[in-house]
C-alpha cells in the first residue's frame, strides 16, 4: 500500500474518533455547567480548554458559549469537532481510490451539514448528531472493509486516538469534583454507564469506575482495550517478529504504557491519576510520531494543539 494512502486512512480513523470523543466530553460537561450553580464557570471552562489542548482567549471570562465556539464549530481550531470532520473528509478525498463510496458520501455529507453556529437550546441535539455521524462512518468500515492493511491503518489510528481521548476525559475529573457524581458523569461521557452497571451492578465508585475505564479488557473504550487493539494492528502490519523482543518503537511505547497500567494496582493509579493520564497521552503522541516516521516518511503528521502535554 502507498504510504500516502496508509497515512490518509490512519488519520481518517483518528479524526473520526476525535470528533466523537470531543462531542461526548463537551455534551456532558457543558450540561453539567448548566445544571450545577456551584461550579465556577470561568475556572471550569478554562480547565476544559486546557485538557483539550486549546489556549483560552486572553483578557476575558470564559463561558460555555466560548467553549462551544472553540471546540465545536470553529473550523480553524485543530481541537474542534468541525476541524476534525473536515480533516477526515479531506483525507478521504486523498485516498479516494480505496475509500468506499458509502464512506465518502457519509464524510462529505457530514462536512457539508456541519453548522457554523449552534443555538443554546440545540447543543445536546448537535452533539448527538456528531456521535451518530461518527458511528455511521465507523460502522461502514467495520461492516464493509476487508481485514487487510486498509482496515489495520484505520483501526490503528482510531485506537490510538481513543486511548488519548479517554485519558483526556479522565483528566477532566477535577472539573466535576464539586458536583458529587463525577464518575457517573465520566462514564456517561464515553457511553460506558450502562455497560458499567451490567458489569459491577452498583452505583459507580472511584475504584470500580476507574478500573472499568482504565483496565477492562472487554469494554472497547477502556484505555487498556484501545492500546491492546493498536498493538494488534501494528503486529498485523509487521507480522515477522524477531527472536528478541520487537524492533518497532511504536509497539514498544504502547506495550510499555499497557504494562504500566495493567500491572499497577488500581489504588496506585487513582492516587496519581493526572500523571498516569499524562503518560498515556505522551505515549500515544510518541507512538503516532513513530508510526509516521516508519510508514509515512514523506510528510509531516497533522498533530493537534496540545497533543504533547
């Protein structure tokens, strides 16, 4: 496969997952700001922008409206939903010879229908629309793509982005401390609340919720599942392993962060959650750069602001 095609597929997966993850984080946290009068809106919004890798405007109070503009509909902001959906469509255009007609139509239509402004009463409806369009694009890939290199590069990008987005979401836990049910909020952000209840059959506790989102081997949005899937894709792309370890730096980086999480006590991770989540984000960023150097050496990777934290 041409490196140009592989790179486009990799970034289609990342951008679709980024749009979906950003929509989930914003939906829950902006609703929380609306419902809880005790949360200081300016501090919470600045923290949310920081976690998402966006510098807040200087010299003014940050409100829900500003966050929505910057992270949802601003087409020039690399961390925004609009930017991600447009970038996914542009990468599909560059890889049009291998992208199916169905996927092209979905991405093209989504980019075309992306609004430039969202009314306050339609915010939840907008985020639901983003999640549905992202799920439709992923569903087309999963249902209609052969499990070849094209699928592996798409899934690799999506898995790395998912691990990064879940880590960013867990880093926002401090935003909801004052509201009480912070772990319930976080579980709902990733669509994990009902899956959690079926697994633990009880009100979310810090230990159980963190364990589920970090270490569950069966839930597809856990960090461990996403990192393991990325490792699997890399092994399929380079099946000839040597006798002594692995020569692929991306595999080593992902394997190290997986081991750090998998074999650490949950209580230890919770006690130092910000550091562990920073390590996950640094590892996914470094792994993405290593993948670029190995498989897409001709161009620079379209990193988003704040990817290196």
